[in-house]
C-alpha cells in the first residue's frame, strides 16, 4: 500500500494526490500554497500512521498507562522499527520481512546491492502476458498477474482461468483496442522477454525510446498507460543505445537552440571567488594551528579583500564560513523543456516519432514486437479526440499533441455507441470501428511540421 492508501485506512484521511500538484514545478523559488500543503502532509502523515500503529501494538502487547505514553514512545519506536531501517521496500523479500517481524528487536538492516553499471538489471521477466478481457470476452490487453488479480480481489472482474491467467471485467472499459486498429493491436499480443536488438534472453534493462528528460513535460494523454516506447535491451545494447542518444541530443540542441552541457544549461552555478573565501574561513576556524604561517597570511588576505577590512575578526570568519556560494541562473531553461516547447507548437507526436526512428536507424533491432511502429498512437488519439464534445477542454490537449498550437485540425464529434443497450449487436460493433475521415494540417511557418492527412484506415500521406 502507498502512503495515500495507508492514510485512508489508518487515519481515515484522503491526501491530495492530484497529478497537477504532483507534477508541478517543485524547483520553483516560491512554492504555491497547495504545494506547501502537499509537502507538509507527506511529511506528517507518515508520523501519524506510525503513532496509530504503535498504539495498536502497545494495546495488544505492551499495556502502558495513558499518562506514560509520551514518556515511553521514543524508546518503543526505536525498538520496534530497528529491524526495518534501510530495508528495501519490495514484496520479493517476504521471507526476510517475516523474520524481521518475528525478531524485530535484533534483526540487522538488510544491505542493498548497488549495480556498478548504474542501471538496475531485471531479475525476473517484464512481460507475463496475462490477458484482460471485456465483459463480452473481447480481449483488451495483456497485463501483469498482480494487476489481473487486483481486479478480482476488488470485485471488478472474475477469474476465467489460471493457466494461462485470464480475467474478465465486470464493467465496460473506456475503450476497445479493436477500434484503435494497429495502435490497439499492439497491446493484445504476447511480448517476449528478450533484447529487441540481439535477442539475448537474460540480464535485460528497460529502455525508454523517448528519453525521460523530454517525456516528463508531455501531457498525461501521451504518458499514461503507454508501454509502446518501453523496450527490453541487454546491457551491452543498452549502453550503446545511450551513446547514440547522447549524440542525437546534441543534434537537437543545435537544431532548436537548446543548449546541453554548457554553462547556460545549469540552474545553479557556483561563484568560485566566494567559494575560495568560504573554504579559507572554514579552514582557519577548524584547523588554524596546523596551517603554515605563509598559508594563513594568504587566507586572511583573501578574507580581508572580500570584506574590505584591515583586520580579520571571528565574525568575519563565521560569516564567510556560512556564506552561500550558489548563484541561480535567472535565464535557465532545461534542454528537455526547450525541445518540448519547440514541438509543442508543431505537434508532440513528431518528437516521439523522431526518437522512434532514431532508435530504429541507430540500433537496427531484429526482435521488435509486432505492430510496433513509428506512427503509433496518432490514429488512437484522433479517435479519442473525436469522442469528446467540440467544447471539451481536452480537445486542445489532443490538438497540441497531434498538430501543435500553431497547427489546424478538423476532427468531428463522433461519440461511441452505448454498449449497455446493445452489448452484442454486430451493427453497433461495426459503427464503433468505423471512424470518419479527419484532416490534420500544420502552418508552413513550423520548419519541422508537415501537412498530414489521417484516414480511418490508418494511412499517412
């Protein structure tokens, strides 16, 4: 359970976990009131949950008079939690966790293994290929077994079979992959746990085809429930792909005037002149007697020149030792954000497609999943956009993703037929799969945008 679920269970308190505040600018100089409240709740609610759990533990095992509660609390918390300090949160360590509960006063902290490569290697398969079906037994997608069983435990689905694991939902899903054609077919297939480049079936790492430093700025419709751009690579191929990615980043930096790895690309800089003064003051305060006289003279002169005084006092040393040497770069803008803003005007899908094509051209993979395509998600977004009323605010988000703020798009309103009245009607299914033709075009001023016509047969001209 996450912090929000624990708070709801033990405190009967609902935390503000809206994505708009979670994904807001936490590096801003001044946080909003909502950000401050979010951070404060995150810090305090864990303590409150611990207090409730300790009270329950004491009530069953360590009866203490109410007047002595706060007096014994620190010792009791230390004894109870000692065995769980620095233990990695993972359901795979059930045996160790069980032992920690039974011997919580003496269990030593578990040591975490750190990968020398800098990338965590997967110990188990990423794809289990468990099938999720709609109420009419139409396939929806393949998912993780834990997620499949979650639907059953919550009463949202029924178990059809264990081998292979198949779960049928009790409610009508928001969309059907069959209506999304090749974009949806990708999520119906079985995925192989092998490196997509060389085919090795062990020690693989997840590869984000569109790097996180760009995708993190994308709207939710391009990020949620999208594993098309997450592929498996062995360590050697993953390292080589990252090298190609760094070269491609430099190309984007020059093309879009988005510096990377230069002075303008740092949010906080260090004032070296102030840093030398601070280090000299700290050295004199801590270890003056062991420093040669000549070096002490140089350090004091440095401090005198900085404060413009004739004599160095203890106050000068203390002020200099506590001096902040970091300087905010007022004109800072992250490389990924500048690239994102450039494609925000002409269509974010074009940035996705560039990175997908770059991966194909640079790595030449031989074991790619079926239905994986450079143009993935374009047809599906047009379909979803058509299901929204013409005045729906999310239409602007889909427009920005497809053609950008400077482009034009004509997608008529075409709501899907209700399945509650005709769940198995073939004519209803046919009307769902048929989507009216819609046209996309971009302004000629956008240098990377092309005039594109998207049709119901998923062809791109």
